[in-house]
C-alpha cells in the first residue's frame, strides 16, 4: 500500500490501514489523505481510498471515501446516511454517495465506507479547492440543496413548504447541540473572557448587545421563550468543505455534479438555513482567520473588513461595502437569495429572514468550539452571534416583542476580576488580546453540584465531533459489545444526584374515573401483605374495542404469595419485577414486523380541559395517526365527550410536520439505542432526568409499531436510569401477564407505565398525589397500505 502525506496530514495508523486493506481485499489499495475538511475540523479522519482489482488482462478501479468513527457512533452515523439515501431518490442518486457498510478497526473504532460513483475518475473535496472555485461551486450546491432536495410540494392554493414552530431559545440550543454541546460553548467563551454568568447583555464597542450565551442557560427568559416559525427540510448537518466532493471529467471540474459524503447527521426536518450558513461560514473564516504557514504568525483581518463581513452575513440585502471583496459579496447574496426565493413561494419571507439570523447565532456559537481558527476567528464568531441576535431583536421589535432584560451598567477594570456578575462590563475590543490580569477566573462546575448529571454518552452533540474543548465530551470512543439478536444486559446503574426540575403543572384536576389513593397504594406495593388492588380501565364506547381488565398485584413483603382478585389458573411464571430483567425476557421473544406503507397508532387520551383548581374536567378523546418515515401523514381526532357529526377532525401533514411521532425509531438495534440517547441528550436540562427518559420512551412506544427486540432496547436503556421502581404485576381477563414500573420527579409527579409480556406499552399515567394529570391508553399499533384503513 502506498501511503502518502498531503497537506501536512499524517497517514492513518497501522490499525486503520490494515483494516482498509482487509476490507478491500484487492491487489492495489492506495490511500490519498487529501480529503481534509475545512479549517476548524482538524480531528476528522477522512480518506480517499483508490482500489484496483485485476482479473486477467482487465482491471477495475474504484474510489471510496472512508471515515474513521468511534464504535459508539458508527451505527447511528450509518443509519443517518441510509436515511439520507432514501430521502429523495432523484437527488440521492445524483448527489449522495452510496453507503457500503461498516468495518471493524479495533474495539473502539470502525470504518464508515462510502463509494464514490465517478468511474474511478478524480474527485477533489471542496475544502481542497481554491476561493475562486468555491465562488462557482457554492451557489450551485445551495440551489440543488434548496430547490431539488427540498423542492416545494405543489398545493391547491400554491406551493407548500414544511415549517415548524418552536421557541427562540430552543432553536438556538438545537443548533448548538447538533455539532457541539452547551458546555463546550461556555468553556470556549470563558477562554475569551466571557463567563457563563455574564448576564443578559454584553458590551461590544461601547454598546449593549444581547448575550447569545444567555439563550443556552436561561430557558425561562422572555426572549428565549418567544415563538418562531421556521422552514424545515432535508439537511446534511455538517456541510464543511471536506464533506462535499467535486468530480472531474477529462480534467475539468463538474461543480453541478457535486457529491455529499458523511451524512451521519442528516435530518429530514432540520432548519433549512443550517447547511447554507454553515457552508458560508466555513468559506468566510478562510478569510477572517486563514491558517498560518508553518513557523509564521497567524494573520489577522483588519477590523473594518472583519466588521463588514459580519454585516454582510447578517443582512445580505444591504448595500455592498468596499471593504469586502466583490466575489464574497456576490457569494453570500446568491446563497441567501436562493433560500429567500424558495421561502417566498409560500409567503414565508419574514420567517426566512428571522430564521437566517437565529441560525447564524447558533452556528457562530458552534464555531467557538473549533480549535484551529485561532482567537481572532473565535472572537469574530462571538461578535457575529451577538450582532445576529441583536439584529433579530430589532427585526421583530414592535411585533409583540419581549424586551431584553435590563442589567446594571458597570465596568471591568484591568487587573480586577470582580465578584458580582451584575457589576461587570465586558469590552471585547477587536482584536485586542486579553492580558492575564483581565481574565476572570473560570471554574468548571464540579460533578455533584447543581448542574444536572447526564446519562453517559447522551447530550454530547454529534457523536463523531471531536472534543474541541475540555467540556465537549464527545471524542472518547468506548468499545461496543458485539451485536446479538437479543438486547444486551444493561450496564450497572450509575449514581445520579441530578435534580428533576420539570415545571409543575399549574392545573390540578380531580380524578373522575378511579380512586387514585387506592390504586396508588397498590402500585407502590408498600405495607400490603398478599393484598391486591383491582381496577378496570374506564368504560369505552362500543367502537373503542375491548379493553383488558387489569389486576395490579403488589409484591409480597413477608414471603407470602401475592393474591389476585380472579382465579386464572396456572398461567406460568409471572414476569420479572426488575426492569432490566424484564428487558432481557422481552429480548428473547421473536415476532415478525408488521408490513404496510404507513405506520399507524390508535390511542385514547385523558387530559385537563383547562381551568385552574380541582374542579376542572378531563377531556377525553381518541387519536388515530398514519405516517411515513419522514413524518408525513394524517391524524384523526375523535372527541369522545361530544356528540353529532362534528366529533371527528381530520388533519393532513406534510413531511416533517407530524411532531407527535418524533423520533421515528431505527430498525437497527444499535442505531436505535444511540438514537434514544441522542434524543434524550438534546432535551432541555430539566428533562434530562429519569422522568424525561420515561416520557421519551413512552412516546416512542405509544406511536410506533415495534418488535420485541426494539422494545427490549428501549427498556434496557430505561433500566439504566436511577429511580425506576417496580409498581406491580397484573393479568388481564385472559390471564396474560403484564408488569408495571414507575418513576417520580422532585415535584411529586409520578409516571407509571404498564406493559404486556412483549414489552408493548398498554398505558401511561401521569399523576400527582391523588390527581390524574394525564392518561394515554394504547389501543393498537401496526401498519397499513392506506391512510383510510383502520389501525388494528
């Protein structure tokens, strides 16, 4: 094997090269380590492998892109790439390289292998291209991403574009979590002299500007909670230049035939501005903070030019500045205008403008964590984040905009650290270097403090992104056990002293169906000797289907056999009382997956109708959903408290709009496990708790037709969370066994999940004291070939 070095990047280590040779099994394997990504991503191990096989006098030459990833993230990244290949057949066949599988390097690493369909001809990464080539390539790439991959759906009254409504804070936090973590951003900002308790405003050039870090920390602020509508669609998620390949034909680049690689972070419902802003920032930072030549100091862009570049990114429609190269001005305007024109098809110009600014906030904060753009580049990104947020606040002012919180104006003198966050003023003059006596000491929160502990491997942003800062815990690769046909035994539970700070529900309602103290006593299995609590599910109308009558049997506390209220005879052993053992029992079961174009679910919900106090009534309705993997479909809601022809409401959903079914579970068990941890880890801090995991698992089980092996994976991960308790066993009218588990948050809200022997969720109750806050009763999950076929 001919190992070469390009761009001062070392060839792979011997274990990687040996694994590539073993996988290829060809006569001639050449590694060309020139597919380095854009500046900022020095940790990436991405290689082009040229494989030549000889058969007689003929030879076959192929090129593959090989990425070295951790064993932990391999399955999730491969699953993301496969989803991208299925996203849009016409776009994928032309622009997405084919995923060829995973190959083991060692216990901690895997090869992610993707084939480049260019007949063995030359391909060059966009990162290796010059600035003039980028000026041609990026507008073509943006046009294909927006107008082909995310082409508008024709609708009766005009083009339809998928959108989502969220809060300003949640939007920015999700952008940060996609490629970094909150902690890594805070650490990087602290290195620039901005502590995490700097307050709601920063002083830049003598002017108060909103502090973008505040959106990561204070979720309850008026600005953070402001609602925002944004366009969503298919997104790559990490569109740096190393993940875009330009094929050549007869020595000439074919920019319009670009190829996308490394789509592990693909989302079918990501913000449509994500890829566009990320690609532009990667290009502009080559000008703002060009990589220095070996042995030479880093260059710094003059202040006026740096400011002009930020103004251009924040408002591409502004008058051109003579401080910015005309080519860069034209590039930013073309990319921005591509998305704006797309949004205007559906009358969403204001939404695009707001979304653009908020994406800049999130992406600029992510870039703070990159380690090779230098301090000048990171300061530029911090300023971009603050100024973009300021532009957003100005844009929405006068439209029911919450005012920014006011903080005391003060000064941080040189040589004084100050101890009161409200009496400091941070002046980030460009590009002044902070002296040591101007830096405020930054202490990491110690484990066991007030910061919520996170389930290991979760809340780490992109699993394959490197630890660019000490607090970005995503680079360590841990061995992954060999996959079996059954769910592996859960790890030992860790100690978790995190607080469950989910907000208390303001409306308390009396339980109108059953006596909660009586049932709760049975579920707790405390102080009961051989007793049993019997209760029936609420009566349903005739068209609801038959409901099993359940007997909750508390465990014996004095060695006595538990009693039941009915004699079902010998139905075999009861199910385990330990959730991890129950998960193992479920993993031993085998069922064929249901078939059909649409996944479907049918369940009943009891929830507060509204109004404070214990006199409020519970609203009772049934929901039936049909949906595809891209969360398009139909929902029918039947009001069970109403009468007459208007009791049913049917709503269609475009791709990405049906939020109830998020996330659509992966079929691969390892990918499903990683998906669960990923979804749990990106939740707000108050939901990264045991109760948050219980509700996430319940939502997945409620909406998706799964096989026992998938149930087992979800239950095994849930079993690793602290505070999960056995709540009782039961048998239905036919004597079939089931089991119940529960968890309580610090506000006294108790989640109780009832399962049948296959791990299928039957019911999810949320209670507080003697009050039923909500109840979900699953009637059926399955698959159908049409959205008119009832879910059975």
